[in-house]
């Protein structure tokens, strides 16, 4: 037998059982089917080691299920039978659902046909008392309609009282029931008692019960509606439809869906559609519009699919970016570790170089190469602490020292007594980049583009200039004017009125170095120093500089000395333009310069990005000492009263003497 309609067959009989012959009567075939069911039940009982026989049930009316008393004795169960029975498996949930849907949707299962001969009682379901539709064997071994079992009309077997549960279809019994001959229902009438009676006045066909639905669906005596969907025509016999359509005036134009209201016979409709229908044009427009809409819908679907694919790719890219970010994070950590190691090694190297430089200076002094300078060795005498940012600028006035910082403040220090802070001035909103003292006033400029004017007696802010568009990097003054350098220009201000007097423009870079000496103004820019006559503001001389931008500058009667971005210090003769010397020794940009004269000897001090201050013999163009107490770049120097003050990125000011 088939299990759930699959191709594999599982016989419940012994291997020696033979199939029933065609000459066997119908009653014997039915009995064989029930013997098959009874054998399944016996196998189950044998497997449970039950020695008792099932209690005989009292037979019901015709059509009741067969009992143990009317079934031939079951042969002894051998090992092969045990194997067969143990291999039976309950159907899956999906198979049960499929079978249940088929039964519930089968409209013919409620219609009882008129059989040519009365069916055997063994073909009658003991639950619904009708010929079985799609017979199935339950777990107790009895056979019922699939619908009766699956819809749970009763929950217990009517024979042995066990729970009803579907096991497999009874294919043998189903094929026998399908072969029973029935009358076409269109040749029968329903009597007063509700049964069908064959009349012979309409369809006279006799068909197998299994083919009944196919026949009745195509029977010429079946009742059908008018093909023109007209309720006025009533119901028709299928055999009369062709003749009815010749006279039916309910036919509509093919363009009815587009608005045409014409009705008539099929011939009239065809004539109208071919010659008179005005909705043919409408149909063309609508069809074209529909085609366009379909195309757009398809394009939207394609775009939607493309968007989903793009979204998937974006998701993958995000994963890739996340992995790259993680790798970059690890790489950055390694770079930071390497940078730390490099900085430590560089600091150690600088200390070693400084020690070597001092040792070299001592050797040179012992050899008499530096004359009287060996008698002057500068040492750190103290440190000013108080700023919370880098020291960018300094200026002195008597015993007072002014310092401008990245913390936006200006501090006033007493250099005579205990190196203490006298006053803190607040007026800027950016780094204080330049300081200048002139005529009893302190001028300060910052990255906030502002120039502040302070009274040196009261330390009060008396005025300010807000006309620069960029940070003011340097300040200088003479008796009459204040000069401020910024990006590509220098503004000249009247000191009395603080009004703009003149502008020197067309400079090629930031102005970071500015010196006023006598009637001349020296401007350090990118790879050049320009010298102007202050009385006319005309250019007198341009000195070419090799080494990038000029960051610092001092001027003597003999020399124009500048510190450059590329670590060098250049000396240009103020008398002979062809004479030039280069001092090397720093390993970073030279940010500041200062001149110190004592005992007839002039010393040049230079502060650089390499955290050191070098002392140079200007006459012999050689270094005599290296000062390396700062922990950051040395940004500014002030020389006064036998002391040298240095400000650095480490937020401290050191005093050398």
C-alpha cells in the first residue's frame, strides 16, 4: 500500500500472499482490505505483548465496520511481518495539512451519488454512514473517511474505543470505491424523501464514481449561466449555449471596460466594434498608458532590487571600514609607541650633543681659540613658573619682565628681587604672540587679531586696535610709529592717535621678524629680508635668504643676523652686501635671537625648536656654549642688565647669568 501518496509501497501481508484475481467477487476484495487493516491492528497488539483479544463489538446497522468475529483468522506474525509493521511511520504535519485541505475543499464529498448497484456495507463509513471518501486506516487498524478522521467528528473509534489518529491511506479500498458505477446527477431527480431517483429524461451516462466530477463538469445537460454574464437570460443547459448566443442581445462590446455601453447580438457587437466604436482610440491610449505603467512598475522593482543590492554592498563596506579602522587604531598605537621611543632617544642624543659641545668649547678655550670668552660661562639662576601655556613672547622695561603666553594672559615679573609675578594682565582672547615697550606703554598682539595698549604705571588696558584680519605675529616701535606685522603686510600706526598711517603690502608670506634701527625698518619674510626707509617707506635693499622663512632677526652696525626655518643662522654684512656667513649647530627652527655685549665682546644667543640655547662668538663665528635646561622649544629671548631670559613651550621662563 502507498504511504501518504509516495511511490514506495509497504505490504501488510506476508510475502507469500498473492494478489486477488479479477475473477474474485467484490465481497472478497472488500474482505481482503479489512483483513489488511485487521492485520495492522494485530501487529500493533503483538508488539505491545498483549495476550488478550479485543472484545467483540455488537454489529451496527448495514455499513458498520467489520469486527474480529467476521474477519478470517490472522496468520501467525513472523519476523518479516514484524519488520514491516515496525517500519510504519506516522505522516508528517505537512502531509496531514495537505490531506486536510484537499478534503475540506472537495465540494463533491458532501454530494451522495446514485449508484447503479448498492455498495457493499464494508464500503460504508461507520461515522458518516456513507460510502467512504478517501478511506484512511487509523492507528487502531480500522478504516474511515479521511474527512471524518481529520475534522474530528468523533474522537474515538466506533469499534474498539481507541483514539482516532490517521496512519495511512487505504489505497486498495479507495481504488475499489472509485470503480463503482454511478448515474450522472443531471439524469436524476431528488425525491420527496431526499434521495435521488434516476429518470432517464436527461443525461443517461453511467460513469465510474472516481470520474464522476470530470463528467459532470463537462456534461451537456449541466446548468450554466449565460456567457454574456446576463442575469436576464437565466440558467441554460450547456447543450443550448451555442444556439442561445445567436439570439442573445446581452453581448457587450470588447471596449466595454473602456466605457463603451453598446449591447446587442454577437453579430451586431462585432459589426459595431469593427466600424462604429469610438472607444477603440481610448483603448489604444489606455493600453499604451498601461504598458507605460507596467514598464514603470518593472523599473521600480528593478530599482528596488538594485537598492537592496546596494544596501547589502554598503553593509559589507561598513564592515570592511570597521575592520580598517580597527587596524588603523592598532597601527596608531604602534606609531605612538615608536614616536615615544624616538623622542626619548632624540632627547638623549641632544643631551649627548650638548655635553660634547660644551666639552669642545672647553677644549677650544684651553687652546686659546676663543680669546677672552672662555672666562664667561652662563648658568641657570632661576625659573619663573606661573603660566599655563607656552611662552610665545617677552619684553623688558627696567627691572620688569613681561611675558605673553598661550593661556591668553600677560604676566609682569620682578627680576630684581625674588623673580615673583607682580601682575597678570587679561585682555586678549588668543595666544599672545608679540610684546613691545615704548614711551611708557606696553603694546601686545595676539592670535585674536587684536593689538592692546597698556599703561605701565597702572597696568590698565587703555586702548586697542581691531583692524587686522589675521593674527599679529610681531611688533616694533620708534618715537612716532607703532609697526605691526601680519600675513603679507605691515601696518604703521600713529602712536598718539592709534590711527592707521600707512600699510606696506605685497609681501610674500607671514611677517615674523621686524626690527626698527635708526631710520630703517628690517622685515623678515619668506627667503628674503627687505630694508625700508621709514621716512619714505621706500625699499632700499632686498637680501636673499637661503633657508625658508625668516623667524627671528637682530641688527648691529655691522651685521644683519637672522634665524631661519631650516635650522641655520645667517650673518649678512651691513656694509658689504657680498659678505655672508652661516652658523650651524641647531637641529630645529631658530625661533629667537638676542645680543649680549660685555667686556668689549659681543655674544649672540639663539633659541631653537631643538630645546637648546646656543651662545655664539660673533667675531669668530663659532659656538662657545649650549644651554639645555628647557623641556620644550625655546620661543623667545630677552637680554638685559647682565641677564638672559628665555621663554619656552614648557610654560617656564629661565634666567641665565
